[in-house]
C-alpha cells in the first residue's frame, strides 16, 4: 500500500498537470489556423495567376489559328 501511495500520488499529479495545462495545444491550434489561412491566400493567388496564364494562352492559340489561315491563303495565291 505504501508503494502505491509513493508512486501513485506523484504520477497522478504529473498526469493532472499535463491534462490541465493544455495551453500549448491551444497555441499550436491557433498557429496552425494562421498557417492554413496563409496557405489558402497563397493558393488563391496562384489560381488567379494560372487563370491569367490560361486566358493568355487561349488568346495566343486563337491568334495563331487566324495567322495560320492567312498564311494558307497567301500560299494558295502563289
């Protein structure tokens, strides 16, 4: 019985301290939330850039098609 008290009481005190002192987890969650928000903002910027690149490529291929038609017409005249 003496051994249970000698080992059990400090063990319970340590476990209670760990259980009640969860500020580090709250800080970690807040930091993770901030990082998630920052990552979402960066991904949105990347998506905007990719949308612009896609629009530019569509215009490029459209103009390329027009020029190809003109080149074909010029070749037929020759």
